[in-house]
C-alpha cells in the first residue's frame, strides 16, 4: 500500500491515508465577469484561474481550498 503512495507509515503499525490530489488554499478574487483567481497563501505559488462554473457559492475575499486538476487544453 505505501509503495503506491496511498498511505504513510506513522508508528507501531499505524498508517495514515495520503491523498494523491494536490490542494491549494488562499483567498479568492472574483471578477465582474464571474471568473475567479485563487490568490495563494504561499508567495512561491502562482495564482490559479477558476472558471465561473466552478466558483460555487464563494464570494470575493473568501478563504477557499481547491483541488488542482490538469487543464483540458
């Protein structure tokens, strides 16, 4: 199981699930047109574009966590 990256060994035979998805958190900035940008909490990370259909109920300035996926382009 740990060879696949699904679990992390803790101690005394205990394991913890490790997600293979990459998540980012930060404040969302929503534009007038309805699209958004995740402004990362880490200075070394780039801002992330969020299409209007994926904004959900987030409002400008909300603290959000997003799951990163590959672009369809």
